[in-house]
């Protein structure tokens, strides 16, 4: 099928965004390999576990955590100029749930190590 | 045949009489052509002394051929046709542009499938001999052999005459067959026209074909040739003079067979009508004839600077004879100088002996001593050994050479047009005069070539009209909007050819200095003149100054490029890229929860959030995983939560 000018423009956007994404990741990994942001303090694993125990068995707290995370993701996308409809289709709630599951899973492994 | 020789098919006797007459009438022209062709190919004889003390060497300068090459190189390989729109309106211009593209593609395809390099060869003949000839014919039997039909008598016939197969062919078939018109180059000496005033009424063209070729052709009635019981090599060697008789309606093929049968060891004297000295005449037999129905000749005669050969004499003869003489003189000087150089640098030695010293009173001098290279030898005092020909500069040779070159340049057209310095031109004014003279000669040739190119295109269009087979397709490969090659079919519709469109033709390449001058002129013509606007419109500048065909298409391309550039330079693109980047950063950062083992409360919270309608009793359904989604505009998902939930269920082990 013959490509149109719109196809070409979208292709350009894809390629540039892809390239910039890789640059951002590379810069971030170089400047902050441990993930600590500027002005922030990286908590020790015990401190992290303490925070985790507060919400570990509390479904309501987990729901709040997930909802806050989803809000944060939505705000990030808004700052990047993404419209509401697109944000909705990306489904930040699902992404927040993934973050929650990942966080909980990591913490559970640490707890298990402590018990052994 | 009636007296209507314009449109009737002549009998064999009439062909015999007509051919004999025209062959005799054009004899002088053909002798002149033969001399020119000999000179061009270096076959002109150069006289030299027979018995000499040195070996004469013959060198041909090919000066005439060099002039012809230079002149021919100023013209394009194929003419470019421009169709003039009927009116200044946009629709008329679009229509003319489409027809223009179609005609140029058709000409290009016709040239590719024809005799090879037809236009260029005919144009060279027009430059050298003042006329070039091409025959433009419909040739289904050559290109579309599958459409030649056989009637109940077993005779092959052209479908244009009686069958509807061409008319019924669909577009797919026609595209496959290609353009059914071809062009054949005809050497001028083989073309014997009959003019009445400026009109070409009828013509005889001689073509030599082998007897094998003639007997093989299914379209030819070869019953009278069966008596020649040849085989093997004899079939190839026997050249038959085929006469193409063409008038305003008919194109007929006659074979000239031996008129006198001399059955001596089965030897027949086949007449060769391409020779100016016809030794034996032949008897014409009709092989095949068809009505082309064009109402004019199918030959395109390309005139040179003196308007072509309408009678048996032409002003080109004077110029040609002058060039022949000068070229001959140039060849002789070159041969003499070359011989001289050879004699000097491979010397013959003259040995002077003292008769008294040697003891000779009278009689012949002794034989010369044969001296080998490096060998010592002795002579008496007063004797001498020296080269027979001493190296001596002769300024007359250089002067004569320059004169000949200069004069040939004036007669034939000077290379000074391309900036080459010519001998004897010392001042800029003199060079400007030479340029003017050379350009004047070129302009005359260019005008005539342009007229012939228009005639060529008209002939093609007339054929298409007469064939009445609907659209005729030609294929071209061109660069598409994405920069890649793509094929395209252009068509010529006979309905668009009534009346025939007005056409112009471009036959000359612009000189490099012309292009820069044209662009400069174009820019000045399009300059704003203090509120009065430009001097010429963009269309006129493109068509007339820059010779761009289809200037409206060019304008369209400019408009598209401008719009693209504005879009790219605007903020729209930047905003889009930022959006795409944000989406990437967000979605690609989401962790892969395959094999994750969260706490039961976390799992339950995920289920509640993903299924806010209420999950019912606890099940093994878990919140959806988020494998990073594709970048760019994410596709709309139906019930993504349910789909994601099933993915999480499959990936997690609720073993807490």
C-alpha cells in the first residue's frame, strides 16, 4: 500500500521518540544507577521493610497505594502532553497494579530471607 | 490501377516503371551520399607515390566524422514533445500534461522496441546529408504475433483489416502487448520519394533481406519464389531487394526477382537496387499489401539545414563537396607529415664515398656499408654518413593545417560554441562572431529537427486514431513520491485526438552555460519590481525559459513540498514526539510481573481496583499484568481489565 504523508510523519515521530527514550534511559542509568533521585535519600532495606509491614496485610491501604500510583502515572503523562483519552487507553491503573505487585513481591522475598 | 496513384495499389508493371524512373532520378544524390559515407568511414582513397626511398604511410584524419559527432552531440537522443493546452484553464492544462507524458512515454517505448537508435541515426543523416528518414508503421506481426490470424484459405492477414480481435482486446491484454507501433531507420540512399510540390505522394524504399527471411514470413505470398530451389548457405547469401511502396493509403511489399533467368549452374543474378550502378533489373512480385489509411505517407522525413531533398539536387552538395575536399586535403597533409616523421626518425642513411681514396675512377659508387647498431666502422676523411631526410621544421604545414581546420569549422559548424579555442581566433570579438555563426547553423537544424519531431508524434497519433482499438498503453518506470521506483501505465485515448493536439518539440540539450543563464533569467523574471509584481508568470518561466514540460505538475510539487516543510517546522511535530516519548517512558518502565508473588492483601487490592464492580468470593483471578504496551498511539482495547486480569492469573502463584 502506498504510504501517505501522515504515515511518514508518524514514522518520524516513532523513530525520534524511540531514540530519545534510549538516550533518557542511558542518561538516567549513568547518573543514578541506584535509582536515587536528586534531593532524595535511599532508604535501607530494613526501613523499606518497616514501611512495607504497615500495609502488607491491609487491603484498603493497598488500594490507596495503587490509586495514588495510578494518579502519579496519569500526571506524568499529562505533563508529557498526552491527552486524557490516550491516557485512559494506556490504563494507568493497570500499570499501577503491576508496580504494586512487583513491590509486594520484592518485599515478600526480603521478608522470606529474614526468616531463614 | 486508376490514375489515382495517391490512393490506389499499383500493378507490378507500374512498380517496375516507377522504380526504374526513381532509381535513375536519384542517382546523383546517391553518388554524393556514397562519397560522404566513404569519407566518414575512412574509405576515401589517398594518392601517394609508388616508388620511393621511403615507405609512405596513409592516415585518415576523420575530420568530417569529428565535426558530425560534435554537431550530433548538441541534440538530444530523443525529442521531448510538449502538448500545447487549448486554453489557459486549469483543466485544459492538466489534460495537456497527461497527454504530453503519454506521448513521450510512447515515443520512448517505441524507440526501445524498434530498430534501435532510430531518431538519433536519422538526425545524424539530417545533419550530414540534409535529410534523415524513418518509417513509422503499425507492426502487429512483429510485436503481437499471437494476434495474426489465418483465414480459411490458409493465408495470414493483419487483424486491423478484417478482425475484431484487436478491438475486442481488453486493457490487460493491450498492456501486455505494449504499443503496437514501431519505427524503422531508413538510410537516405535507399529512399526514393516522389514529390508533387512539397507533398510526398508516393515513395519506394529498398531493403535487402535474405531469401530465407522472405520465404519464412507467413504474411508474404511467396508462391512465385518457390521456383528458386536453394538450400543451406545459398538461402542466407541470396539477398532479395524488397521494395516498400507507400502512398497515402497503401503500404505494399514487392520482391524484385531476377528478370532474366540464366540457368547456368542454377545461377541467377539477383538485382541489388541499393547500388547506384544497377547491373541487372528485376521483376517485381507482390508479397503483401495493406491499407494504412493515414491519408499521408508513413515516412517521417527529417530535413537538415537546407530543407531536405525535394529534387535531385540540394545546396548541401556544395557544402558537402567543400567538406570532402578539405577533409581529403587534410588527410593528405596528415599522411605526408606522418610519412615524413617516420622517414626522419627511422632514418635511411646516405653514405658519401671518396672515389680517389677508394680507388674508383669511373663507374657506380660502391654498395653502402650495412652498419649494425653499436658496430664500429671507419670511413676515409672527407666521406660522410648522414640521414637521407633531415629533421627540418616547416611552418607551412602548421599554417595549412590550421587553415583547413578553420574552414571546415566554418562550413560544418564550429566547436567554439562549446568554448573550444579554434585556430586563428585571437580576440573575444572574433570568437563571438564564430559563436554567432555556429549558433545560426545550429538553430536552422534545430528548427527542422523540431518540426520533424512534431511530425513523428503526429504520425504516431494518427496511427492510434486509425487503429480504432481504444486506449493504447505504454509503460514507464518513474520515481514515486517516496523516492522509490514504481511502474506506471500511460495511455493515449483516440477520443482525445480529434482534433490532433497542437504540439511543440524540444530537440536540443541546453549548453552548461545555457542552464546557468536560464536560471538567472528565470530568477530575474520572477523578481518583484517595486510593487509591480514579477515580469513573467511562473508557468511561463518554467515552460519557456527553463523548458520544463508540464509546468503545472511542477507547481503542484512545489506546493506539496512547501506544505510539508511548514508542517515539519511547526510545533505539531514536536508535541507529537513529546507525547510518544512520555508514553514510552511510562509503559516501558512498568515491571513485568511474571512469576511475582505478592502478599494476599496486595493481590486482593489489585483485583478490587481492576474489577471495581465487585469480585465476589475470592478466586484465583488476579489483577492484570502490564506487559509494556506498544509505543505510539495505543490501540483501543475492549475491557482491558478483564484481559489483563487473566494474564496476571496465569503468571502468578498464589502460594502465600
